[in-house]
């Protein structure tokens, strides 16, 4: 499982569901295989591979795997959708559509619903990289959930706040542990302790009261996990993981260089070309690292991103992030035809995010110059 990564849409992280430890492990492993193989709504997993997921050897037998799959099928996952009118939809879906076991290949073919698949393959509303080796090694189901909830923000925030009610809602234990002391003792402390014991986190937390009741919790987080990607000289460099925060920027007009410009939402329908200024791009486009591509994908990259200036530090960071995610997800050293579509979509999303960040930085700098 070394360096294996699931790029998890944040809709999964803020969904309401309640799976056991092994059910959660299996579901995430299914998501990883579907995302990696890109063969549609299903994936095929050999039974021997389940021994890497389940600590209990009984669960790795045909009967054991079948039981866990059946138990997952009986449960629902509730996805949240924020509507433009300010209201919220909660949609109920099954985790799995079904599965088939083949005794000759000793493998399971497992199918997920279209809604789950679409969320798995789309990231425009925000996503979080999950390191499988660390995640599957967790022995507490609440530690699994907190891993996701904290990593969703740990690349951009040191203090991450959650309402107690929201945490219970995500875990579907609203009616459990009415006394906060029990919730803290049975849920928060064991989860935080285990995450700290991985060596990839340093987490502390502080309770916030409204009156005499604990209303929210501030988690003070240092995320020490790392990612690997391949650089120009074909050596491996380690960089601190950057988890992209769901960008909740509303469209607004700002003044930059005496011109009125619009900050776009990440899901704005405006194309990438419309939010960049392609001045002077009549020559061969700059590619930060051509060795990352095969001959065919390099040609596609130059054609698809000919109007993007990757000498710009923000666009270079977008490129590096997209490369990191693609190479880690597929566990490869070059971007081939099978990976290019995923890479292209990831880079397009990154360009939007970093363009927004660049404009915000310019705006902030101008405001600072005005005041100082």
C-alpha cells in the first residue's frame, strides 16, 4: 500500500453514514480500485488482496468477504447538496449495487451506484488526498472519519473547527452520547490519540462552550504526511501535502491595476481561457517538465494548455499539484494516455483554484500597500 492514494471528493467526507471499521476499509479500497483502473462502475479484486485490508483473517475468506459486502449493501450514505437558494438537499444512496464472486479466478467483481462513481471521478467542489497505507492502518472507525475531516482542511488551516452536532450528524450518532463527556471519552479522545500515534499528525483540541454546553471543538492540527512526485531530473522529491480547501469564494468585483475584474467561483461555467490573459502566446508553450509525458501526451498537453503561462508561479504550482495527484494515484512515473484525461481535468480545476488565489493575493497586497 506504500504511496497508494485515493483522491476523495469532499462530498464523501461530509456525507452522513455509519460503517464499521472493516466495512469502511473495504468501501475505501473499492473506491481506490475503481478510481485507479477507470473501468466504469465496477472493479475486480482478488480475494487474496483482502488480507491487506482486514486484520481478522476470517474476513478474508470467501464467506467473510461476502458477509462484509452484504452488510455494506444494507446501509445508506447520505450526500449533502447546497442549493443556490440557500437550502440543503440530503440524498440517500446505497454504497454498493452488487457483486459477483468467481471461484476460478477467486475474485470479486464489485459495482457501485452511478452517483458514487460520478463523485469519485469529479473534484470540482473540492477533494482530499487519502494515503491508503496510513488510512487502512487505523484501528478505530472514528479515527478514519477524523482523518478525512481534518485532512480536508489541514493544508490550509492550523485550527479546524467543527460543531459537535455536525460531527454526530456525519457519524450518524445524533442520539448517542447525549453527555458531551461520554462523546469526548468514547469518540474524540481515542480518534485523536490514534491519529497522533501514526506519526503523521500532531493534533490537540479545545472545547468551545455556549453557556454551559460544549457547542464546538477547535482542532489544532499539524499534518506531517508527505507526497512524492517525479521532477525534471527524474529523482524523487518529497513535499508537504497540500490539501486543497473547498473554495467558498462568492463572485465579487475587485479593482486590480485600475480595472474591474471578477473573482470566479470554482464551479463557474467560464472556461479556463476566459480567466487567463493569453498575451504573447504565439510561440511554443512552456512545459515545466517535458520528461513527465510520453510523446503523445506531451503533444496533447501543449495543445490543451497553450494559453496558460506555466512560468507564472501560481500556474506552476497548479501543474505540480496535478502531476503529484496523477502520478501518486496511478503509481507511475510518467503521464501516459490512460492517465491523461484524469490529469487534464485535475489541472483545469487547479488552474481555476490558483487563479482565484492569485487574484486574492494581489487584492490583499494592494490593500496592505494602501494601509501601510
